[in-house]
């Protein structure tokens, strides 16, 4: 399908691709970033129901190609928007909400457990905080870079605010049953020390790059604690399940039950500025581009 874009989400993976860190995965110079857009369907391919034309939709473009005025997406990755949900809100929630939901499920999160969200200021982290709080977590701790961001996260459901190393929270839990990690990078193994016995860490992102090659030795060194680590990608969830969760979340956002946190809306030709802000760590929530 061809979607005339009204809003384009700028994600952490876009800046990682642009940096060249994922060149080994086929992301080369000249690649157009952008995995999710929202707008109006203006054309469909052969065999696709023409009734889609003119409808407002959210769309996942796949490995990129979203920073454009007209984006192409497969019909199975198109989702109709509720009347009350704006295109800007759709690209703030559409991808991140699904990752947060299934990331917590992948960690076997249950009500009454303690949760730490590492790197909570981005759209995935913000959604994870909200979903964990709504899901009955006994505590939702977050790592972030400033007191101001910490207060914003408290308003979204965080109970304890820690610095980036995981320290500094008053009366924070001594350990966590679940850690959702958006950051990864060289410091990731140190967070295994913060897992409770039978604790589970799930990496849902890698905005700081890959962890050290020997990071698993930390888990083996604490063998008797029965800790576990997993990586999670929404690509492993079947389309019907992703659509069901997205439908639920879009409806909840339309009712004001889930907050969509937009840092700034910029014109499409300011994409470079958007990436500079992301690289500088200035963004709380999501930057959205508009043609």
C-alpha cells in the first residue's frame, strides 16, 4: 500500500542505523530510515481491497523507508486509526507499545513483582513503565539521566528513580524480579547483580550498542540464583497478536488511559536535527517528523 504520510516516528534504531553500527545487517550508506508512519492510504497494490483508499492508518514500513512523503508498507502491516487518535500519537505508540507489552510478557512479568526499566526516557521505556504500573507491579524503578525526567516518569507510574548506573533511589528495592533493558551496551552485565533469585532480564533495544561478548559469564557466576537473560524483538510475534494489542492500546490512548509522550514535532527536512537531539540525549518521549 502507498501511504501519504502525516507523521513519521523517529526511533532509537534509526539513529543506531545512521551511525553505521548495523552495517553488518545490511544497513548501508544511502539507506532511508523510518520504520513507522501514519497517514492516508492513497493507493493499493494488485489484489488488495480498494476500500483501504482514503482511510487513516498506522503503518510499519519494515527495515526503513519511512522518512518520506509517500511510504510503502505491506497490507499486513497496516492498521486503521481510531477517529480520536492523531497521526502524531499513533507513531508515538504504535511500535513502542507493542514492544513494551510483549517485552513484559517475554519476561513472564506477573502482578506483585518488582520491575526495573533501564533507559526509561524513550518511547519504549515510557510505555513499559505505564504498562508495568497498570499491570500491578509492586514497584517500578527507572534509570534516567536527570531529576526532571525522573519526575515526569513518576507521573507516568514510576515509583523509584535511579541514575544511569542503577543507584541513588531512596528506599528502592534491593533487587528486581524483572529488568527490561532498552540500552544494552558495555554496562549491561552490571545489572545482572540487581536481579532477584529467579529474576529475568529482557533486552528490547540496544541504543548504547552491543554488550560485551562475555556478558553471560555474569549469569554463570551467580548460577545458584537461577537468573535468566533473553533478547526480544516484536518481529517474533505473529501479526494477529500484534494487531490485537495495538488495537487495545490505540483505544486506551483515545480514552486517555495511556499517555503518548511527544517530545517535539519537527518538519521532515529537519530529520538531521532530530537525530542530533537523539544523539545528545535531549529527548524525552518521541520526536515526530511531519512532511
